[in-house]
C-alpha cells in the first residue's frame, strides 16, 4: 500500500491522474485502443492440473494469468479494479454490483460474530440501517455511532472487540470532514482497521495516503457520472482483495455481488474524464457557496473558510480539484425545503429532485425524508440532520450565471436569505 503522507512529509503530492495514466494502458483483444469486454461466465485452462491450483489459491490473474469463473475474477472487471486502485494510490481493487455491496462485503470481511464497529453517526442511511438494524440481529456484530469530528468520543467508543472504525471522508449529508490521519492513528492503536467511504470525494482525497486501510466507493455516483448504472468498488492492499475473493471465506466471492463486465467497461470508459468532471463540479459549487454565504444563506460547503473543517480538508486535498460538488442548505422546516426544491425543478429547471449524486444535472433531496430516513429522530438530531436540510449535488449543465439566478430566486421566494 502507498505510504501515508504524514509518514513522509517530504514526499511529492500524490497525483491521481498520473497514477491512472501509468495503469490505464490496456489494449483490446485485437489491438483496439479500448479494452475488450470479456462476457464469458467461465474460463478454460490449458492443462487439467491448473484448475486445482486455482481452487487452492496458488494461481490467479496476478499469478499465472488464470481466471476461473465470473463470480470470482473477470478480466474486464479486474482491469477496472486496477484503474480505481491507481486512482486511490492502492495496491489492488475489485468492483462489485453496488456501493452497498462494497460497504457490506468490506466490513464483513473484517469482523466476526460478536465483534464491534465504531462508525460515524452521519453516514448514508443504507449503511446506517445495515449497521444499526440488520447486523446486530443477523450476525451479532454491533456498532457504536459517534460524532466523527469528536476524536475523544471516537476513542472512548472502542472496546476490546472493536475491529473497524468506519467513516465517510465527507459525511452524507452534513458535509463533516473526517480527520483521516487522526482516525487512522486511533484505529491502529486499538488494533482496528480504518475503512473510508470516499464516494463524495473521488480524486479530491486519497484516504489510503492518510492512513486508511480500506476504501469503498459507490461507483454509481461521481466516478460513473451518468446515473445510468449501479456499481461499487473496494480498494486496499493485495492481501485484503485476495481475502475478499477467497473461495472459502471471501465475502465478495461467496455472497456473489458480481459486477457485470459490460457495466465495468462503461465505467472504465468514464474514469479518464473523472478529474475534469470533478474540477467543474467543484468550481460551480464553490461559486454558488461563496455567493450564498455573502447573502446570508444557511449554506454549508467545505470550500468556505467558515466551514468548521475547511483547513483540515484543504490540508488533505490532492491539488487542483477543489472541494467537491456537494453542498447543503439548512432550511430548517420540511415544507420550506419542499417548496424550494419544487421551484427549482418545476419552475426554473435548475435540476432534479432525486436521490443519488454526481450527475451532470444538479440533484436535490431533503435528506431527513429520503437518503437519511433510515435514521430515527434521535439519530438524525445526533447527526445534525434537520427536517429541512437540502442536499444538492451541483451539476455542470447550463450557464453558471443562469443557474445562479435560479438558485437565488428560489431561496428568496421561500424567505431563506438573510
């Protein structure tokens, strides 16, 4: 795994684009400039003695170029995993059918029945439901939720059975920035692994360089960018990816959240454009956030100096990609939030009321009644998610000034400007 930057302050900044360029040089089967789609579900071997070697784990795509079965490794999916690993500065990666498949498989590989997880209280609602509701009942794995920016509370939550510290690099939907180096130090001091969901900040932040052990992504969002397929990825060390694909105990192998190779091809074709898209998402979000702050709007965006972790995120950022395309407006009242989004979509054509993020169009949702609705009222309050919190994934369609006028007009109409 790539060395953490806080271990070597003199090291040159990590460049995801250069790292990807060194990896994404895979020719197609017949010399095409794009990789081929390997649609086979099963793979032949040249000698009968090779197959037991694969089943025993002694032969693999990296050791002998051997493939077995599409639920294990597929060449197209495998190539995409290598590309994403390069973007993250990781040794290895593999892709699966959804972001939740990536989260659940990675975490399950790290815990046993009766173990314990410490997790951020402000995370995607589906992940919260997995840890808070499903796993205690089905597996005996329990989770303590904490404010991830309260390092004393994080450390106090650890027990002798804690195996994982889980956080999002930038929290959904409250946009709290996790201090990854401090969290890694806490986790490792207790013999636990730090797992980071980097869905909101691909290219911007490289968690492995700040001490994380495993990174997960919902590829559905910024990395794919077209809101046309669902996919996920896990990146980390060679050893961890091998564990996930082990024929006897691997969570990805045995639960089978297999990624379709056609989907892998589609995502791979869009990965080279990701840095360009992230720059524009960030540029527009920064413009809107600065103007909203000047008008006294209830804006939260990590690119603003008023954000509590602005300096922290600036320190962790890879240079040149901005602070991301996510911002939130706390309109406090649910009906005001609904009216605001209705105006933006149905009167101004600013964007769409829809869950998800990272699309070319702006996507808006009222988090407490959508993507965070799995959290109960107490958990929502603890996470800082008010009934009127509107999460906006800032798109890059339309002229910036036109979009700004639409946004400002909607906020004035609902009385949300100071």
